[in-house]
């Protein structure tokens, strides 16, 4: 009786060993299936979306190349044309802006970044106006002329936003920073309307005073960074980045 039991047990072990390769093979096939599904998903994604994901992932996990280190703050990194659709208007604008900034030699006075509203060109108040004045200075005309030329090549709506620091102003013409920031935005709009011949249906102007700062108003440098006019090329996420 004991010999029969040993034979039955041995036969059962041989059967389980013979089926082990099937489990390994099934696992291998599932891995291959997942791999091909991943390849298909990447093939249907636009290149600029993959690049944007990689940039976001690097930021999220604090991976830096070239020995860079992380510092806290509100500094805005300039966008690059590789994170948007290469065939979009925004990519063309970025290339022209890069050329404009290099030619003018004003990397600190002219900045650009991507926001949820669109592509933003930020112009320091020092390149557009005299202190406490809303009228456009003569030195600003070549800059606005170049920006106006860029606008005419696009179909984006343009929103012009005036911003100040938190230093109060109270004059007969400008009782507060609301009026000063709004007047500056409107004067830039008027230049694009009258000189660059931009369609009025594409233009809007708004003043935010000191209430949408880029930096805390704790140093003269930060105050200067908050005094600006932003020219926003308004586009929808669906329109430009998800074509």
C-alpha cells in the first residue's frame, strides 16, 4: 500500500513540474503584451506632449542636469519651442521672441513664459514708461514695433495687462495704482491699434494695480519685477497644445 502511495505522489509532482513552464511562458507573454500596448500609446502621443511630460516629471522629482541645484522662489523659466507643437503659432512666436530679445540685448527687461491664459510677453516698465507716467516713451517705440509685427503674424487674441508694485500713488491723474496700471495697458493697446493696425476685435486691456505680483515687494529688485506690462497671446489648451 505504501509503495502505491509513493507512486501516486511522485506522479503528481511530475505533473506539477511539467506545468511550470506554462506559467513562466504566460507571464512572458503578458509582459510583451504590456510592452506593445505602451508602444502604441506613445505612438499616438504628440512629441511636444511627451517632452512636456518629461519636463514636468523632472521638476516633480527634482532631477537636475549639469550640476544644477534647486532654489525656492517665484522666478519664471522661459519657455522653449520644444514643449509646444512645432507647427503651432506659439512655436513661431517663441522663435521670433528669442531673436528679438537677443537683438535688443534686454534679457532682464523682456521676459516670456507660458501660463494657463497663453503665451505671455512681460515688458518691464523701465523700457516702456518714465516713472509714474502712463505715456509710452520714445525708447519703447522700437520694441513695441517689433512686438506688433509678431502679433500681426498670428491669429491669437491679445490681452494687455498693466501691473505695478505696492508703492502707493496719488496724483490728480492717477488716484491709485489701478488707474496707472490701466492707463498704461490702454496706451499700449492704442499703439497696437493705431500703429500696428491690429484689429480692435483682437485687443483687450486691463489694469491689475499691485494685486497680481510676480514677487513679494520686499526688495527694490522685486518691486521692479512687479512693475510691468504683460502682452498675452490668448489661446486655448485645446487649440494650440492639443492639436
